[in-house]
């Protein structure tokens, strides 16, 4: 089973990120589940959402304590919430940021984990460019697919189309593809 924990703030699309990922996984032929965890339910409050993907039915229903991947939608949470709790050194980390690991105060994480599985992507900036709104969720999905290969990108596109109206979907798909290409280009640079 592949388990993902998404961290962000209320209003950033954290719950939608997990839901779209689970739909994309289902469309890709996997079993999947997604659900949120809220503290105080208000805009800007820390929020977590979880997604599990497997090839067999998923029976567990508790929060993801030992994720295979962590997605951080809001980097201001990095030193205030235990976003990396339970993450194995072989785990994946995707952070919405324009900064590098040292600038984020995460040089230790970069040294203790596999660097090819750690990516920062300026998802909010990409989202603004393609959708006109600072909602990074579709971009993070695109970058996540490039980083992990857990689901196919065309399944993410289909999940977005099923969720949103045509105009909104097309902007989000363009943003997701831009982030996918950016994260993929980074992977190619590491392989060279």
C-alpha cells in the first residue's frame, strides 16, 4: 500500500488534492481512499488529508502515521507542524516553494533522505499563471506524479476534468502539466 499525507492550510485545496489523487488512482485501476483531518475548521488553519493507493481493497481507515510520501502545500507549516513525522528515509517529499532545502531550513532532511525523492515546486506561482488563482493543488498533483509515478498523468487529467467545469478544468490541467514537466525536468537533471 502507498500512503500519502498532504499538509496545508484551510482554503488551499488540501482535501481536494487527496480526493483527486484517489480518483486518479481509481481511474488508473487501483483501489484508493481519501479523507481529511481538520482541527479548527476555518480558513488558514492547518489541515491534513490522507490518501491510500493499493492493488487490493483497503480496509484500514485511520490517519496515515507512516507515509510513503508527504505533500506540503504551505511551507509556513514546515517548522510548526510535524509534517515529516513517520516518514521513512526512502519516502518522497514534495513542497510548494520557490526556495531550496537550505533556505527552507531542511538541509538535514535533504542529507538524511534520498535527494532524488525530494522536490520543491513553485506550485502557487504556476497556479496563478495558468488559472489566475493561488490554489496549488492541481500543480502539486502534476509534480507528485512526476516524482513518484504512482499514477498516470492522464488519469490525473481525467480526474480534474470530472471534478471541475470545462474552463476551470483546462486551466488546472495546464497548471498540473507545467508542474509535471518542471518536476520531471528536475528528475532528468539528477539522472544525468
